[in-house]
C-alpha cells in the first residue's frame, strides 16, 4: 500500500493517557483519577463476574447501575461540555449528586435480603431512597442520552400516578406513588429489570471486547482489508466505506463510533476522488448504522431481544445475518450506481495494499471473532463467549509487533469501553422504568389494542405505524431505548396480528437502527457531516436516499420469515436469492441505472419488480419477471449502444 493511501488509526485519548501526559492540574487531576478508578473497578467487576460468577442479582445490578450513574455525573458534568474545563460552582452540585448515589447504594447493600423482602410494603425511608434514585437516574439520563428519553419516562411516571386525569388510552385507575417506587426501584420489573440485567452482563462485556480489539489495531486492519477487496472496483472508496463499516460493525455495535473510526479516512478519500461531500458523509453514515445489526457483535438491543424472547443470543445473531447482508447489499448497489452515473475514479491495483500483507499484519485478530462464533454455536452463554473473546484478543495481540498491547493500551481499552457503555446502561435503566410503569398501569394492552384498531387489522398498516413510531422515537434516543419502548407497547400487537415473534422484535430493532440517519435528528449522519465538513441536515437527507432500499428490508423479512432462517433450507435459499434480486431491482430503479442510464419506463419496471418481491406468495415470481424484463431491455440497448460506439470509432 502506498504511503499516501495508508490508513493511520486515530485512537481516542483515554483519561489514563491524559494523566500520563502530565496535563492534569489541581481538581482536574482528582476528577481524572476518580473517573479512571471507577471505570477500572467497573470493568474488572464485570470480568470477575463473567469468570467466577455473579453475586445475587439484586446487589450485582444495583452496584452496576450505581457506579455507572456516578461515572455519568463525572464524565458529563453540569454546565460544562467536559470535566477538563475550568471548575465552577456546578462542580459542587455534581459532588452532591455523586454522594447521594453512593448513600443510596450503601442503603441497598446494607438492607440486603431484608430490604428485598419488604417489596410490596415499603417503609418511609425506602420510599425516600427509591424516589431519590429515580430522580438521580433521570438526571443521569438527561446528561448521557438527552431530554427525549427523560420526557417520555416522566410522562409514563405521571400517567401511572394520575391516570384518572388523562383521556383516551391513557385514562385508567391511578396508582399510589409508593406502588410505583416499589415496582421500579425495589422489584426487578423496572429499573433493575431485563434491560439492566442484559446491560450489566452481555452488553458491557461485548463493548469491552470491541474496545480491546480496536485498541489492538483492528480498525486499521478492517480499513486496509476493505480497500484490498473493493478499491479497484467502480466507486471503490465508497464501497470500501461500506465493507469496512460492515466489518467494524461486527465488533463495535455503535453507528456513531463506526463513523468516527472509519469515516475519518473514508470520507476525505471519497471527497478527493470526486464524490460530493454530502454523498461521502451519507455513505459512511448509512453503512455505519448497519453495523448495529451485523453479527456476531450486534447493537445492545439484540441482547435484550434474546432475553425478552427467551432464546440464546446466537439465535438472534443468526436471524439477523440475512437482513444485515441485505442492508449492506442495498448500500453497496446504491454506491455502485452513483459511481456509474457520475463516472467517478477508482484506484489502480498498484495503489492498493497486497491482500497477503494485510492479512499477515492483522488477520490474526479475526480469530477472536471466530472464537466467539464457535463458542456461541457450541451453546456457551453470550457472557462466557464475550469473556473468552476478550482474553483471546489480549493474547493474540502479541503475535505481531503492530498489534501488541501495552499496559497503557490495555487499561485505556477498559476505561474507554466503560465510557462507551454509559449511555447504553443508563438508557436501559430508564427504559426499564417505562416497562415497569406499563406493567403497573396496564397501558401496554391499551396501546396494542389501538395499533390493531388503527390499522383496521391490516398487518402492512400496523408495520408502517410501527416504523413511524420507531423513527420518531429514534430522533433522540439510543437504539436500545427505542426497541425497549416498542417491545413494551407495540410489538405484542404485531405478534397478535400474525407476525412471528422473532420477526416482530427484529422489525422494531431494525428501524431503531435506521433512525440514526433520518432527519431532523440523525446522529450518525450528523457525525459524518462533521467529518465531511458539510451541512448536517443535507447529509441526513442524502443518507436517507442512499439507504432508501434498506427501508424495505424489514418488510421483506416481516412477510417472509425465511429471511430470518425460519423454514426449510430450500425455502431459505430461494427467499435469499429473491431478496437480493429485489434489492438490486429497487436500487436500479431509484438510481436510474443498471447497465446504462434507465429511461422512466424501465425505472418503473425495476421499482415495481423490487416491490413485488416483498411478497413471497406469488409476488416474488411476478417481481422476478418484471425485473428480468427491464434488465433484458437495458442489456439489449446497452449492447446496441456499445456496438454503435465501436463502429463510429472505426469510421
């Protein structure tokens, strides 16, 4: 690989590195030490629990959330963008909140089994402590996730207590605040329910694994490997962005993290080769968003799906395999046709790295991913698979000098992994309050009834309503938060209307992911716009166009469960083949290009064909005929055009 093209991985500076750099002064040094110690304690707490086993669930989950909340107040200080800024009076408020969290946790641990046994009959002090922690958690949510989730949680809290003052589906019998606190804080149906249980076990361990893998240089390997595969093709740099984001998605599970990791290289490269800045940013944002659905390490919500449905995580990962492939295939085709229409340059093979050299330098890191897959298939828990993935990554890093981890690298990976996990853990706890409120008030049943009635019994309309709800919620929430709310309110209705359980959960999960590129709030697109130095909103709209075919994928597997690996092998293979052609047909129709520029009539044929392939009962064959008709016409006119061009050149 030439030095001009070589990818240099930019590693985020950890607090430890900041301290070792001698930049600490006074109180900032103390804050940095506190962040470092709490982060390392939490990382070791998870690793110890994975290897030696967890203590009782209540003390384990409460300790997890207490330390996470303390870190949220340290890393997201009041009145400042960073803890590194000048100390103001706001710091006193943060210290007070941290002390209150610690007091609350000491009260819980000191109470032990006696406190748990008081469930349903809280003492006055229990009520005070429970109320206090709910308020502290809402403040931590505001700082780490944002106002939207705080507003939604607050609404459900108020509705549960004052349901007799509401109307329509929100009307119902009111419940005492003590009952709400009892369910949310003391029992394991609210704050410390399934979302927090999953966050404190599977999710954080996989995030730590991903952080360690990336710290060892996996990002550089993924990037260079993607360029060796696609750089010489039409639209090579953009296709490399798609492939590298897919590979990065196998370990990160975060759209924004993918953008800032691979996008810092792919976006400038695309711009230099003639791609519009908005398009370069949009490609990276769209591809990076798909990383959350890319096995084996998917977004946080995938682990929660497994817990809700009651299946091993490997079942969810396997079900996501074909939808993930279709997502990236749709972006790949859109990029290809865009490059064809614009006549954009590609790299020569001499400019690209040799695949053998790339594999020698970093290919051994993939063995950790392979080990995780093997362990999951063998029936080991996701927690144990993540632990051994983490251990194997550390050991494999010493094979090559380029990937060797130092003590600072190792500790920095732990610290940064915990930092990345904070928003997810806080969002899961807050979303757990919504689940608890719906359990107390029974409003979830009312929501399901409304969805069924509003759709008139039509599954398609119900899916569209779910899609809209998911995209709206996703404007200011994490994918996990969006999914948990939909799981409590809407998914039961989809299952009642005939959707498979896995299909209903995956549908909500998928659109929670896509919300990262849909304006007006599109976090992945905005991050990419920052790298591309272009208008964030415009980048978001272009990202929607680039990923528009991906919006169809959830409807495909909703109507055809074979795409979730449900059914016979023959049916699954046929469905996969038709789905790939359907994506190709839709992309060709949207971009107006297959072999050459497509006329309006041909574009209509392609879009009709792609849409018809949504329906497995007869529609797939009709769609195939329409697509082939348009493709044959395109091919004949393309060949005729090329023949005429050659004859003119001879003359």
